[in-house]
C-alpha cells in the first residue's frame, strides 16, 4: 500500500479526446507538478470527465500511454 509521499500531483494541461466504448475515459496531456519528474508532460488515460486545469493524483510517472489514433466518424 502506498503512503502519502508516493502520490504525485499532476495538472490536466490539454484534453486530447474521449475514448472507450461509451466515452467513459479521457485521453489527456498531464503536467507533473510534484516529485522527481516535476515539469514533465505525460499522456495519460483518465477515467471520468476532466477539464484543463483539473488536478489529479498519479501513482507513478514511469509509464506514458501510447498515442491513440483517432478515427473519423
């Protein structure tokens, strides 16, 4: 179990797209605010609705989600 020092705070910088079968996830660019990787940008899939400027808690910053190819509808 993680203690409070392992949690990293990130800010949603840009919402790239909604993903998932029902659009339940958000693919976003996140700026890391705390921890050893502060200032770094990551692409993450976040469950639920988020907007630019929202703060989120990250368990790790080692993994970055690969680029999602958007299909034209």
